[in-house]
C-alpha cells in the first residue's frame, strides 16, 4: 500500500530559501525528480569540501552488519556529520523542508565520486529484515524510509540512477535531485525501489545522498 505521495500535485515546491521544480513523478514506486535543489555554486562547494576526504566506498555485510569493500560499488566517498559546515546545515534544512522529515531523521550527508567505469549495482537502501547484520543498523533511528540523491555535476555519458524493475532511469544534472520513498507508515517496504548507479561511460560523476530514517538518527 502507498501513502499519499510527497508534493502530490505541486509543480513547484517552496523549500524555505529556494523554489524547487518537480520534473517527473512516479507513483508506484514513489519517485520524484526535482530541478534546482542546489545552486551551481553550492554543488561546486560541496565537491570542494569533499575532494580531499574521499575514501573507497564500502557495502554493508549482510551477516555481520559491518562495512566492507565490494565490487558492487566502485566509487569513493565521504560522510559528513549533520551540521558539520554552514553549507551542510543549509542543505540539510532545505532537505527537511522538502521531504517533511526533520533534520534529526537524516543520516549524515554522503558525497560520492565515481570515475570512468564506476557504478553502484542495483540494491535496496533499506536494511533487509532477514539479514543478521540488520539489527545493529536498526538500533540507530530504525529503518531507512526514503532517499534523496542530489547530482553535483553533469556526467558526459552514463551514470544514470536506474530503477531496473520499473524500467525507469534518472539522468543527473547539476543541482537536480531524485527522491524516492520505500517504507510506508505501516512499515511495509517497497521492492520496486530496487535501484543502482549505471556505469559512468565518459567523464565523472559526483552525487550527494541523504538517507532518511523512521526515527531520529543518533
Ligand atoms: O549514484 C547513484 O546514482 C546511486 C544509485 C543507487 C546512489 C545510490 N544508490 C545511493 O547512494 O544509495
Ligand atoms: Zn542506493
């Protein structure tokens, strides 16, 4: 079952200090593509803040719950604490205004950098209940309920965010974003939100991800 979607009939969403354009919408799964969430300068500043801090990305081990390097995820990234810099505070407030999840429900922002050939194979962002390692993750804020991915640059070729089970993909553009929600108020998770980052065929790709939790994430 699906809850009422975010911004159901809006073409423009006011998020405090900016107006964000709704560019596309899907109902099942709930996906919304947004234009102009960040300015060009803000995207550049997020990249500049991250460039020297990047580390190879990891994936969660399904049994133990710890983080490991994995061929499914060829990127490098950095996690920021909530409110770690003025820019991050501003962006987090904007995301809260947009998603209606309070800033405290967000994990720290993650910036990811994919080089030529880099990809993130299809996965779910929520923690699978049948994995032993999940209990550990649920202790902090419970389940993940929704994801916002912000594109920080234009990719020359490839690098879309793909939803393979519903035949949909989002071509990133600097400052734009994709929001998708996979857990409803009854705690049901939506397997149609299987998604991945297609290989970058030319150029490089920078994104920023905000994962949202059902309860405050501490
Ligand atoms: O880089 C992407 O497009 C992508 C794809 C799938 C990012 C994520 N998942 C994520 O950050 O969860
Ligand atoms: Zn993901």
